[in-house]
């Protein structure tokens, strides 16, 4: 088997040197990676979210060179994987596939790691980091609600995917009596379409200004079947657990500080057999969207969405991709909550 020797910096995950490793070496690499308390703590932190090298340095309070060594060992054992976000590299736990000969051992190791407590200082740093990410996104919409269409138009004109999106919604086979949640409805264009089709719709947005825009769109259409909730999916869980037949995120996930835990919230919000529809940018490298459009993440790989969903008990059902003229690609993916 071939592995890549890895040396992490903030912007360069691997100095690639392909090596042939025997199964015995592979097993040894796995055990070596697990034989260190700090590395186990890093794996614990990576359970739910991905972090950049500097974020991880901050969380575990060690220098970048030392962290780089630990990430190298973890990557060599294929316990962590990376994704490029513009100039930065983000680390997450590797997704374990059944064809991995060490799958059982790795799963058992992750299970054991998950029983570890996150030390108080790390938990505080974690909260603070997630809060900083959220505030970055929230402050963008606070400042830019009035210029929303203009900003969004830099990436995508809704006209280019509206009709495909409505085909997907119609094809879900939901009853008109369905209870639907849209997270981050923005100006409310999709929200109006949902409210025209379904009996009960809830709009959840953490920006008051944006929620007001969608409220105005619903009022202008003379609709009265929409509830508005200022907050995030975690807040929606407080009152709407197990209530939704459909949850929709339309170009929202890349603004959310903690996308993986958002999937878990969605699983809690859905009824058994309920559906999640995600319309999202595919991974891209156009870093300018962070400043111009307030994006926290540069899109996502399909596999990343599928695996977050799978980890939350949501099964992939269907997906399609649309290419946009400016080089961006949009993916639409539908997941279903299934009984455990
Ligand atoms: C790019 S806009 C998309 C708006 C609309 N869905 C569309 O496609 O036109 C992102 C929306 O998500 C909201 N948002 C961002 N982060 C959020 C979060 N964590 N929870 C709820 N809404 C969020 C923003 O306030 C904004 O209304």
C-alpha cells in the first residue's frame, strides 16, 4: 500500500513522498499514532469539526512545529485527512471505509477517543473559536443585508438554478401538509415558493436584518403560514425537535461556523424518514468570496457532506451538480433520516 509522508504547515499539508508500506508497517504506524496522549486529544477535538493548523495550535496550546509533527504521524496512519481552504489547510478525522483493512481497529480507536473528556481550557478555546467564526459570518450579514442580492450575484444568479431547485423540491414527493424548515432564507425567494406549497413553514436565520427581508417577502406575497425564528439550528431544536418533514439549506452551509454539528441538529429536527435538501457550492479556490460574500468555507466536497450526513444518521438519496458560468459549481443533495 502507498501512503504519503506528511509535513503540515498552515498552507501546505504534505511534502509528498510516496512510500510502499507493508501491512505490518501500516499496523505499526496506526499503533504509533495512537500511542501518544496529545495525539489522542487532537483526534478527540477533530471528532465534530475540521480545524486549521493555527486553530489547532491554539486549541492544544503547542507550537506549530510540534503540532506539525503530530499531524504528520496521524496523517501517515490515515487517521486524519485534509482539505484546502484557499491558502489554509483544514484537518479533520479521516472517514473510515469498509475496504480499509484496519477499519475495525480505527473505529474502535475513535470510539475510545470519544470517551475522553475535553480539558476545560481546550473546551473554552473551542467555544471561543466557534463563536469567532459565527461572529465573522453574522457581522457580514449585519453590515450587508441591503446589498444582499448584489453580493450574492458575485457568485451565483438565482435564475440559473431556481427552476432546477424547484424540480428537486417537487420531486421529493412531500404532502402539501408537510412541515418545512428553511435555514438561512436570506431575501426569502425560496421561502415564498415553499410557503406556497406546504402548510407549515419555519424560517430560521441568525441575522435579524436578513430575517426581516424574508418576512417582508412573505408579507408581500400575502402568505400567513410562515413562522420566523431568529437563531440557528441549535435554537430551532429547542422547540421543533422531530417536527420537520423537510429541512432546506440553500447556499447557507458555507456561512456556518460548525457545519458538522449542524447536520446533527438537522437529524434531531427531522421526523423519522424526513428529508434534508442542501444546495451548496462545490469546493472551490476563490478566496475573495470570504471578504466579498462573507463565506467562511470555500464550498464543500460531495463526500464531505455525505459523510457528515451519514455520521448524523442521514442517508444520501439523490444529488446533482450544476455548473455556473463563472466557474463555480452548485451541488444539490438530498438525504433521508433513517431509523437506527
Ligand atoms: C448567502 S445567504 C443565502 C440566502 C438564501 N438561502 C438564498 O440562497 O438566496 C445566507 C443566509 O444564511 C444566514 N445564516 C448564516 N449563518 C447562519 C446560521 N448559522 N444559522 C442560520 N442562518 C444563517 C444568513 O443570515 C443569510 O440569510
